[in-house]
C-alpha cells in the first residue's frame, strides 16, 4: 500500500493533474480560451446551427408535444466534423463512421498529453491512464437508420 491520506476507513491516493485538453461551447477549445470565457461571463448558448439539423423540422413551442424539442437553443461545439484521421492512423473511410464524441475524445486526450509535456511515444508501456466516462449510441443509430424512412 502506498502512502496517502487516510480519512476514516477510506484511503486516498495522491493524484496530479498535469495536463488538460477541452472543448466547450463558445469556441473555448483551449484551457486559456475556456478561462477567458468564464472570466468574461460569456453566455455560450446559441441557436441551433443550421449545419447540425433543421430546428424547424423538430421544434414545437409546446413542451408537452412528444418527439419534438421546445427549445431552439443549446450549447454547441464548433467543428464537430473536423478530424485528422491520418494523425491517429485511422483510414478516412473508417473515420466517417466514428462517433464525433469519440473523435473529439482522441483529440482532447492527445492535447492533454501535449499540454502536460508528455511525448506520446514514451508513454507506451508505462503506468499511464486516460480515464473517461462516455455513453451514447445516437450516432450509430443515425448511421444504421433506414435512410428512406422519416425521422
């Protein structure tokens, strides 16, 4: 057992966060940009971008209407389709089928390692981990949906 803080019956291991990567609405794609957004009290909520979906096809102002959204607004990330597949050794044809959240996860994890000054090549085989909780299958559902049926 390594040295750590003990409180009651719980044992706490010391951890160190040495790098960060991020994507937030309002174009805050670096820790500095995110801090600036917070510091200036920027409201990063915007109307649904046209390149995401046609809000008029899914909007109903009545919140009780099933299957429709009653909000035209949300926190949207920039450039969810941009991804350097070659950098990650992924074939471009395969990359289009990877959920944008997973593509961003690869990018942000890499940015966090770079921010920490950790060369990726030196981490292979080391006691290093990137731990993420993520769960959704919307993108797969969209890709496997019958393209000739209504949404």
